[in-house]
């Protein structure tokens, strides 16, 4: 790929209306950083990106932008998320799904202040890298990350638990217009009594929307009769399960499950609906997933259909790591720089959603790789046209 000569006009239009928090020429440099993060193939280090930027945007300017402490990543991501949500049609049923999940970015250097080692669960291998949490708005085929936080090591002074970061981001979330119901979705790591109380409090205090939750629940929870719900999955007869299917998000395929639903009263959650689901009728209790929700009058099939909305968060993680290179800028001396190095990939993801909104249609699958290829083609065509116009002008002047 050749060195870029100028910033296209349609790219500047996407950034129109950004918060005025920038000093000196940092706004223009930020434009170039996001633009090149999307366009440059391969590794996304600042040294590699500077090979394709104009000569007046060298590597040290990009690095100086990430080192600046006066601007925060949260403001930029929040603004981009709100503008991206406005680009797509509102939900017809008035329901949006707020999905929370965590992942990690592998690292090798031990001098990084945010790096840690561990494992997410017993069934997954150990990792060494930076953990982060993303909150995404999902509806139909749309998946829009709206918040990003890194999980610091436990020995760090500003350490916060994963659930605390989750509650903080959900509290700060502002539902878009025409949204009547917000359903918070998460796996068993987010099913804590503090999170459930937080969603219930949002439902009481928010006059514009109704708030509910759908969480995968751990088997250590107990009912008000002091009975463990683990016994429900262990000793439930197999003939009580019912075979059902739910369509995929794109409507092309369907998944078959064996489910059982029951209304019970938990000790810390009150009256809820518990749904047991497994992929086969003869599957053992260890492979049976338990889902809890406070949705009123929700059937077991509806609860399973809602819980599958958690999968787009996994797709976001895969697309971020494969296409946009989070954490490859090689800034390791400060936590804020590390967070910005990872968060720039999330901003680039939102930038691509706004640039390729015409390629995202309801009911049809899409990927960030497709949007990225289309954007590169458009940028290269624009660069060729721009250079052609310059050559024609020079020839006219010479004549």
C-alpha cells in the first residue's frame, strides 16, 4: 500500500461534531490515527502506521497523542457509540439488549503495568495478557460496542473488580430514543446479587425505559427454603425436558435445545424464572446450563432466545483482535496509555460501522472484515482520483 497523501472529505464528515477536548493539532492527528488503524494491513504498531501517513504526521506525533493526559478515552467512545446507534433504524419492538462480556489480549512483556496472568474458568487454558470489559448494544443483526474498560491487576492501586466495572458502565448507559425496554444479558460471571440489585434499581429510577436481566446463574445459589438449585439440575427427570428450537440472529439456521422452565423464589433475587437448557436429551447434569431472569410472563423458549443475544459480544472480540489490532501501539509505561492503545481499536470499530452503514442491512449477516475491505477500496479510489486531479491541474498550468 502506498503512502496516503490526504485525508478524504467523507472521513472528516464521520468525525463531525466530536467533543471539543483537543489541544493544538491533536484533533487532526487523532483523525489520522483512527483512519490508518482501519486502512493499514497487518500489524498496527505506531511505527508501521507512520509508514503510510503523510510526512507531516510522523510516528512521534502519534505517540505524543497517546501520551497526552488531558483527554479521556471514555468520552470519545461514548460519543462515537451514541452517533453510531443513531445511524441505524430504531427497534420496531422497542427492545434493546445490553450485553456485557470480558476477554483478554495476549502480551509477552512483563513490564506492562496492566498485564496479568490467570484463567477465565477451569475449562479454559491459562493466559498472560491484558483483560478488558466491553458493553455492547445488540438488536437484530446490529452489534455496537458502547463502553470499554480494562481490568487492572489486583495489586494495582486503582484495581476494580470485573463486576464493579460492569455495574459502572451499565449505570452510565443512556438508552437511545424509542427504546422502551432494556434487557441486560451476561454469563454466570455477571450474575451477582449486586448486579441484580443494580438492574432492579435502574428499573425503578428510569422513567423512560423498563429494565430487566437475563443471566446464566451459578449452581451455588439457594432458594428462600435454603435449597440449592443444583439439585434441580441433578435430579430433574429427563421426561420433563421439552424439545424446542430457536432461529439464529440472521434467520438462516436454527438451533435445537431441550429446555425446562420453572418459577421459583431465590434468596437474593426474589421471584424469578429459572430455565434449564441442554443440547441433547440424554446430556448429563454437568452440561446443563441454568439461566435466570425477571422478565414477566416469559416462557422458557423466549428466555433461551434472549440469552443467545450474548453471542454478538464474542463476535466483537474476534473482529477486534483479528482486524483492528488492539494493544499493538507499544506504549507500556502508563496505564492510561495502555487503555488508549486498546481502546483505539474500539473507536476504529465504531468508525467502520458509521462508514459502512449502507452495507449493514436488517436480517442479513455482515462482518467487520467486509466493511474494512469495502472501506479500503473506497479510500484507494478516492486517492487515485485526487492525484489525477492534481496532475491535470499541473498540466493545465504548464500549458
